C-alpha cells in the first residue's frame, strides 16, 4: 500500500496531461513507469527530469487541445508573433529621401499607397515588421521602408531644424512694427486668428514674416505654437492638385482679360489716330495728341452693368484682386475733372479714391494728398495690385492703380478716359501701399 500511495501521488503531482496526439509517447511512459515500480524513490526524486523530457501519461481520452498544463502556472498556447521591443514604440523620427516616400497600407510594395512623406517630414514609429516600419504622420497611418527613416538622436537634431513656429493673433487687429518697440513705424497689421510665421522670439516681441515682409509684433497679443511638417494622405494630395490647377486657370483667365483689354485699347487708339489723321487731311485743326485720341463721350457700344465690389475676401491677396477686378469695370469710362462719380466720370485721384472707398478705405481726394498722407512708401519692384503709383516732378500731379505686370489702370485725361498704360510711361515720383 505505501508503494501504491506513492505511485498515486507521483502520477497526480508530477505528470502532464497531453492531447490524444501524444499517444505515441505511451510506450515510453510505460517504460518509465516500470522503472518507477522497480525503484520508486529514485524515480520520485528525479521526477522533474520526466517533465523536462516532455513525457506525460495519457489519463483521459477526450482531451482535444494542444495546450500543455504548466506546473505552477496557467495553460497557454505558444505565440507565433515575437514580443515587440518597447523601445521601438512611439519614437519620433524624420523622413529622409530625395523624393516622395510612399506610405502603404501594409508592410510591402504590393500594398496600396495611402499617403506620401517628403524629406524632413516628422513621423511617429508605432512598430516594426522586418524592414518596414508602421508609422503615423499627420492624418496618415501606414507602413514605410525603414531605409527612408532616421531615428534616435540624429532624428532629434534634424527635427529641430524643420520645426515651424507660428504666432496666432489674439487681438482684433494687431500692428506689425519695423522694430521691436512701439515707437517704430507701423508697416502693416494682422487680424484676429491670422497665423504669422515666427522667425525669432525674445519673450516681449516676436519677429514674424507676413506677405514676404519681416516685422515685429508684441508677444502679449499672440500665441506661439510649434509644429512639424507631416505626411499627406492621398485625398489631401488630390485636393491640393485640384486647387493648384484651379489657381492656374484663374491666373490664366485674369491674364487673358488684361491682354484682351490692352488689345482693345490699342485698337481703339489706332482707330482714333486714324480718325485724327483723316481730320487733319480734311483741314480740321484739332490738336495733335501724342499718346491717345480725344474721348469726349463714353464708348458707343452699350456698357455692361457695373457689378458691386466683392468685399468678402479671406486674404489680403484676394482683397487686392477684388479691388482691381472692380476697377477694371470702368475701363473706357470718361474722365471728368473734379467728378464725384465713377459711373458718370471722375479724375485720376477721384478714380483711386472712390474705388477704394467701396472697400472701406478713406483716401485724400487729391493726388498730392494721396502721395503725402495716405499709406506707406514702397518701390515699384515691391508694388502689388491695388497699390497707387504717383507721378510728377517735385509734387504729385497724377495717380494710378498698379495692376501687375508693370501696368497701371488710371483715369488719364479728358481725351483718353480710363485706360491701361505701362507703369513707367511717365517719370514715377513714388508708390504708396494703402492696403496693408
């Protein structure tokens, strides 16, 4: 009986339960069991060696899983996925390549492209799969080849070079100064919510870039944030491409309109010059006009209805485009000295004054007043559509709208009315930016 009890305890405490797939080990088990019968104490003392050898006694016929009972633990299935190194997870890295880097839906080139990275874009490493990294950047999560990603300390150094700092305006309207103090000249302004690129930040004043110009704003009225360039999804890239094509089409259409207007003006001038020549031949002693014919009335053909000014503009560039688009409607209208209406006719300073009044600007009614008292002085090279070009020698006697491509739109004189000319058709006294 002591031997039988010992056998029972040995079988109960030391043997594994296995599946019926392991029946082939039964013969070995029987042999070992016989060894146990011949020398139970030795077998009991060395029972752990039986466990290490994987020997088990089949006690039930209905065990159907491949799960082994682990002494002192719970049953578990062997995993085919290696444990992931915690140091490889959530690591900030940077893309590095000469062109775009495809982000794919899976770890391989056979998977769909879901987005693209550019050199210098920041990304977060989520995991690894052989030579591929699972990453997240911007709105895109996917896989990229590890050869195009820099990690670790080198990545941190490179990221410090591509970080973008932005100052968001918190005031209703914030002055942009030429220097970091309130005594310096005002060179522009920014509205609430407008984002300005930060160049330097000394705590009290923030040096910013806006519209191609550099200036300073008070740090008290902005919130500075940092961001990194990131990947773009295919949907984002497609939307950007559509917007780019639409902008190209808009610019081409504007250029076409300006070219057509210029061509029409040249044809009108040629016809008027021919008429003058005919009048001279008929003995009419009309004064000879060097640059344009007499224009006593509006064009004979019916003038299209003037459309209201578009004052709903998201950016300063949109505002400038709207000003010129509105002013161009008066091309061919009469010049009336001292006139107070764009529709019935006005002079050069009235034209610039009344056009800009439609957009909320208040300007002097005289050329010299606009030159001396409105806006800030810039060069012709800095001029943008909507700026005012001033002409004269010593004092300003004529003003015109700059419309781009070294051209102006202006109420020239009683002979020509509102026309387009080259900006340097007369000596330029100065250029004034009254928009921003």
